C-alpha cells in the first residue's frame, strides 16, 4: 500500500486574494472512499486504476468510451472532440477521464452562475505520457458574480465552505479542493472529503434509484428531471450499468456530510433549521439578495437546488479481496524440490449496485496453482489450464501453502474463491506471484580498520546455484562470499540479490563481539595422479582440493610431455601417448568471477604396463629345473617367475630372467 499522506491543493480566489485555504473554512474530511482497484495497462485505460469503491460497496470504473454512442451521448463526460473510439494510450487518448462526477448549477438573482462539482478524475501531471498518471478527488464551488462584500457559505453533499469575498471582484469566487496530485500514488484520492458516490433518488436523501442498464434504460421517467419533457439519452450499447442518464438533472441521495453539530447527513441552515445535505445551497451576507427579493422588498440572501447531474459507470465484475502474494519461494537439491507460497488476505467490502444493500465484509479463501495465471483477450487473469490447485491454510490474515513439484514453475497463480461481483455471485479472482529462491545471508561484516565489507550468503537452490550479487556495489559472490574494499563507511543494511530473482536484506555488523573468520582466498593446490600406460583418457579432478574454487573455470598454463590434456567442465582429461610411461606434468590456474588463482602443478606418473604371455611350463626331473617359455611385449625388462604354491622342489621360491631381443 502506498503512503496515506495525501497531496492536497486547495485554492480560493476571492477578493483579489489567492491562497491555500487562507480565505476558506472547510468542513473536515471523512474519507468515505474505500479502496482503489488494480492498475490496468490496457491501451484503453492507460495505466490507471480500473475502479474506485466507496464504503457502501459501490464501485465506479475508469470511464473510457467503448462505443461511439457512449462518447456522443456524454456517458463518460467526454466530448466528441476530446478523443476517439477506441482510445489508445498515449497517442489517441484524452488528457482527462472521470470515474465519477456530481454537478449542480444555480443562477443567482444578482447575476452570473454558481456551480458545484464533486468528482474523482484521472489526469496527467504534465502530459499524456507513461509515468505521469494521477487520480485526484475534487470539490469545487464557483460564483462568478459577488454582489456584496462579506462571507459566503457554500453547502454541498460533501460538507461546506465559508469564503470571504469582495463585491465586484472580476474573478468572483473560485474554490477548489483537490486531493491526490502525485503521479502514480492512486490511493491519495481516497483521503479526500469526496464520498460516498451520490446516486439518483426521487427526493433529496431518499431511497436509491436503480442503475441505468440495457435491461432498464429508463429508471427515471419523471419529465421534471429532463427539462420538462421526458427525452432520455439512448442507451449506448455497452452492456454496462450507469448511475444516471447524462440528460437527467434531478435529486440525489448518499451524502453523509455533517456540519455544526447536525445529525449525520444534515446541516443547520441560516434560519436555524436542520436541513438535508443532499442539496447545493449558498448563503450570502445579509442584504446580498442572491436569492432575489420578497414582495415587501426584503432580500432573500440564499438560494439552493436539489437537482444534480451524475456521471459514473458502475463496476459490476468481481471485487477481488485485499490479497497480496507476499512470497513464492523454492528450494532445490539433487534429490528434492520444495515450493512455498505465502499470501495475505484481509476482509473486503464486496461490490454492489444502487438499491442493493451494503454487502457484508468477506475474508478471502485462498488456494494456488503451480503455474502462472492465464488471461483472456481483455487481460483478465484466469486459472492456468492443467495446473495443480493447492488449498492454503490460514491464521488470521496470513495464508500458507506448500508443494513438492517435480519441476519448479516460473510463477504461481493465487485464487480467491470468496470474491463476488456486484450481484453477489461468486466470481473467483486471481493474482500472479513470481517464484524466487530464498537467500540466507550468514555474514555482513564491516571492518572499519581494514575498510572492508565481507558478505557471505547462500541460495536455497543448490542444484543449479544462481549468481548472488550485493546490491549497490555490483559485486558478485564467489564461493558464497564477496569482499568490498576501500570503504570508509558502510551502509546499515545490505541486500543480496539472486539471478533466480530472490533477495534478502541483512543488518551490517562490525563483529566487535565475535570476529568473523577471514575470507578464504582462491587457491589452486598442487595435485598428483598415477595412470597406467596405454590406459586411455583419464579424468583428473584438480578442483577437489582447491580452496574457494567452487564453480571455477580451469585454464591450462602448460601442457604435458607424455600425453595430451583438455579441459572438461570442472576437471582435466589426460590421455597418455601410446607406450609412454614415466613422470609427466602440466600446470593450470582457476578463475572464479573476477578472481584468478595461482598456478598449480599436476604431477602424473604413467606406470609401465608390460604384457607377458606364458606358453608352457615343464619341470625337468633329470635336471631338477623348470623350463618356462613365452612372449614379452617389451625387451630388456626384468621378468619374475613365481611358483603357484610358493614352494619349489629345490626349495627356491622364485626366479628372475631378463630376456634380450
């Protein structure tokens, strides 16, 4: 949720003075708007929230004309010259749109006009461009002619303003209270005095009138509300519901404003009477005659109207719960996988249409699918096809679920089964969550004397270890550790981010109580291997005894004399030459990230492998000796002959011979 601190700009122009609320006394804000819907980047909406909801449950959507009839009929308070159908952000796109507007007009007997507007508007800080979107609530009163110097009291459905003005000021009285003028902070508008949304009624403050729909295009047929002759605007064919016909000017209901100790929804007027706040009334100073004169010549110093025009397109789809996917994280090893999903869900006021009672608050019922949400052509999220649905358990507003999938998905789709549309029907809502790894920072140690910051961290993915980086320093961890040098000062916190999208913060400590172990330096350690002559390719795991070399890259510095060597992943493949034996050697070094090790020597002992094949063995009794014949693959080599049982007739246990070619 964004900051609740609102950006408010109140301007009063009266009596040759421009000030921020300097000349106007306004009634306090009551914040009767409930929440804002999700931001939509659809071309026709252009990065604005899809809807705003008041505390009665009524939600009004971003009104962008979807048909030519909707534009020409004024259903969205836009004129034909303002935009085209369909709108495409940011090219063919109006610089102002409305969620809601309530307007009233008076004609003082002293001349000019006296206007009121309460609205929730979408606009841009500077220009129609990405990043400039803002939504603000507006209360505006205006009187073009000031007949007498004094204080004028403007009473309207959202409170009142008392404004001092000078007679004859050419600018008249112009008061505006705008709340929510920060680009991108769409919740600021919720903190204004605007709300609830006003709806038509047969009498001020009376029962609500039904929404105008395709099935009920004329909920109000009173000719008095259409200028004396019932001439309704043709339904625009959108399938949407509207607060009122754009041509209707009639009574409204819904105000909860109060002033000067009056009961909720009422005020005390200049005569001392308790009045309904669902009107627009101006009370001038004595003798101002803004309402005319009585037959006896006495002045009527007030005027009022109960007739308003209303603009608003109801959001009748499901109002999703106050759900946030707090984390979807995984762990992976060579033998197991785990996926954890954490979410929050608070009680939510469901949607409604006019004449429907305020719906009860509902706690979300959450589950999730082990795949990202799918979407329809309009961009609305749907359940992924074929994915497994997992019920989540809850405690209060905290929800949790766990699965052990064979493969880790890129995202999850959280489902709220308690979401309902404006008719009270259950229509599940869906929320995407990105799956990330979990990062455990085991050390964030700052050494003021050495001016070093040592960070150690590990990812929950040990199967395919991701790259870990210290945010702000652009330093990657090697072997789970990194040292940032030449730091006179260190931040209070560091964040370690993973290429698998996980991240976590940790407090930086100085290790006064317990010193951190010194960082392990990347070191290539000498190795020794023995291989048989003519034994073929042999894998030499030279990294096994090296220090801080996990995930390192090997580079050959010198090649062996009695064979060949090639790099094979994290090892060296050595192949001895044919019939070669004896001592051999090669050298290598290791690189991890930007660190390069020393040069290490690998000693290889190629062991001679002679082949002796005996063909006969005959014991000569007359000469008391053995005659052994056979072949040897190598000349001039010492061959030893052993008796099978270890004892010969002459007591000699063995003999040796060196055959000569």
